[in-house]
C-alpha cells in the first residue's frame, strides 16, 4: 500500500494509528498537497486537513514544513534509486538492461502520485538540503549504471561515469517530456524508441575481452 493509499484509508478524524502508520499517512497527505500546490504555497494547515488530523498531531511527527518535505523527498529519492538498481539487476542482457533502466525512469514519472515533481521539478531547489538530496540521488543512479558499464566494457571509472550520467539524464528528461506533453506514444513504445537511440551508442563499446558488445 502506498503512502497516498494509506492516507485515504486512515483519513477519518479520531482514528488512532501506530506511529509508523500515522507517519506514512501524513507523508501521503503531504505529497498530495506539495504536488498540487508546490512547497511555497502549501501550508501545514492544508496538510493536516488533508490527513484528517489536528496540527498538533502533525507537529508531533514533523517539527516544520521543511522537515516534512525533506522526509518525503528522502522517501522518493530512495524509491528512484531502488527502481534503477532493480532494473540493472533484472537481466544480464545489456540491451534489455538499457531498456529496463529507461523504463524505470518512465514508470517513476508516470506514477499517479506525481512524486517525481518533488525530485525533479521542486520549487525549493535553492534550499541547500533539497539540492543536496536531488544531486545525490542523480549521482547514485549514475554510479549504479556506471558500475555496470565499467564492468562490461573495461572503460575507466571516469569514462563509465560520463556515459552513465548521460544515460540517466536523457532518461529522466525524456520521460518528463513524454508525460508533460501528453504524448500519444504509449509508454512501451516511447521506451523502445529511447532504448534504440541509447543502444546504438552504448553498443559501440565492446564487451570487456571481446571484439564487440
């Protein structure tokens, strides 16, 4: 059950929940409000109302709006990183790895909760704590991709990282464009198109110890 689903299930006032369940409920409500209104326009009153709790209950879990936002950002940065790692580990076929990784980004931005907006389109990017988290997850995703490239091609760490940053950056930018443009191209087809583009480039680097990838 997602945080938003837990919010829906637990919204009636007066319901006592275990601390972890309450925290997840509040995060779900906060996600809805932050995605809809942005950080600056959102108010703790709005989040408490959305969750069906009093403000004191909200403040018992999160001392302020920034702390709440950062907790939510941490949750969704981790989700993206795990999705990329899972995609990379899903097969030993490198073309399918590229496809799975591209699809991980598309699935992330397509999620109906709109969490990707908190990571890639935040109106709080000038806040150092937010910027640090966004930069860190982008770096961690690139490092995961880089490890596979270096292991399979024998390219140096710096060379592999450069390619990985490119692949990750293209994936998330194109996925966001695909969603925001309301493209008529189905997700599977969009992933295949982007995979074909990326594979034509990355396949030019031979497998380590062989003549071609």
